[in-house]
């Protein structure tokens, strides 16, 4: 779905992936585990758990974990207070629960009782982000297991199924609506002669637009953090790449940035544009054009078979060739999925070849201390013969100039 289309289906619909799609995702992980000589994979990463079982939760000190066995089993470990929550989300797993944490018995003892015989004695992959404490609890509960660090779940998440891509497209449509809503608020203030909005007021407005659209058009909203919103900053504040919205009120002549995004069905998209309030100066045009040209080259570089490192190099070389390399602060982009930031990384140190079905950000930026930051980002779907921007809000400076 695209912002310029006739819009979403008129009837509200669920954005939760059906059981058969979750089965395919689990089977993907099982195949990779079997190829690695593993009998199962254990993960307590909230994104992994959501990806594998469809259960989205607020992570805290109480362990939640998924154990996917090559024997076809999937066990979801939750505290008792989350059991109903998991059931109502139709988690695709055998749900087992423990009373409380830390509890009189280890939560992982419950998981051990639910695990099959082969899992209790074989080589089990464990995701590398698990804490030492939780791994020790699991090892105590399953003393015969040979624990093998693995990133295979993380890598399985790289390439999206078509049903996941559809969710990313819907998130992109809503992100474009949020960008348009932010500019509409500004232009209305100018037209009515009211004070221009502050960064915080703009951020609140675009967030309301995103969440209201979701709840109006989706029958079963998958709630994640953040559901919708982003970074809004103007003037010198925008020279901090991840600065947070403040009470600063925009002024004529400002460069300002709307760095927005949302998640539909737990699948994220980001869309970022840099605007100028009033007629751009020659300096503002130079900076904005350099980033726009770099982003266009970055889009051309994102294609099947291209290494992430090489795409990054091609993209950022445009900025360096304009003599602005001193203002670079970050890579070209990153992967997007059930997390807003996840691998692969479009950066010099990541040799991962891009594949059709990956979704990555294309977001070069420059940051001039005391003046402003300039960043343009699209979420890109890698296709069979190149890439496609999922977000479609205009990118050039003429379209991103707000008359005052």
C-alpha cells in the first residue's frame, strides 16, 4: 500500500500473522538448526519470541523464552501473569508458565520438563544476547545439554515472507501519512498566523496521527514500542543525530527534521525527511542536495548480491566527494523487521550480501554543529533486480520547503 493510492481496505482487518505463516517461520529456523547439527534453539530475545510465536510482550525481569526443536516442537515459557496474554494472542507454541520470578524454583525448570527427550540431551543453540544469569539458569535446569552460541534466528529474520512484506508496506503508508500530517500542522500555523509548533508539539501530533490511523483501520492492533512516532528536531538541535524532541519552537529559516516510523503487525518502517522553513539559503541547498544525491546513489546500490559494506561505501562516497565527509556521523543504514534497528548493517564492517526480501534503511546524513542536521531515509525492500522504497514522501528540497 502506498500513500498515493486510494488507501487501505475499508473494512478493519487484523494485522497478526496467521498460524500457517508462523509455522513457516519456525520451519525456517528448524531447517537452519538441523543444518548446524542442533536439536533445538533457545532464545529469550523479545523480537525473536515475537517472530517465532507471534507473542508480543513488554520485556522485564521475568524470563520469557521460546524453545524451537527440530522434532517439530515449539515451547513458549512465560510467567503465569503472561499466560492469558499469550493465549489471547494465539501464540503458536505450547505455552508453559511458572509462578513468579525469582521464585522457589527456576523458571527454566518448567521449560526443561516440557522439552522433548532429544532436546534435554543434545546440542542446543542459544542466542548470543542471552544474559549469563539466564544461561546459567537454563544450564542448571538442563545439565545434559551442550549449549552452542548461535545467531541463526537473527539471520533467519533477514529475508521477509510476502506476508511480512505486506505489513511493512502498510507501516510505510502510515509513516507517509505521519510525515504529511507534520507538514500540514506547520502550514496551517503559518496560514493562520499562529505561533509555529515546538518540536514536542510536532512529535505529539504525528504520533497521534499514526496511532489513530492504526486503531481506526486495523481490527487487532499489535502493540509494540514504539507503535508510532519518532524524532523531531529543528535548527541546531537537529545536528545531534538521535536528539530527542524538546520545547524548542520552530522559527522561519530553520532546517528541521521529521524522523518518523511505526510498526504494523510488529513490522517496522522508518521514513525521514529534512525540511527548510522559508526560502533555503545557498548553504542549506548545498547540504540538502548532497544528502539527497547520496541517498539516491544508496538506493541504486541496494540490490541483490551487493555486500552491505559496498552499498555503504557507494552511498557515503557522494558526501565525501562534495567535501562534506567531516560532517558524517554514521553508516548508510541497517536492517528493519520486528526491530527498528537490526542486522544486517549497511556499514563498512558488514560483508553480508543483500538478498531479495530484505528490508533495510537508506539514510545517509550530515550534521553541522551549531547549524543543523540533514538526513533523508527510506525503508527499502530488496527486490529480484534492485530495490524499492516502501516510503514515498517527496525527498527533494523544493518539495521539502515550507513557505513562511
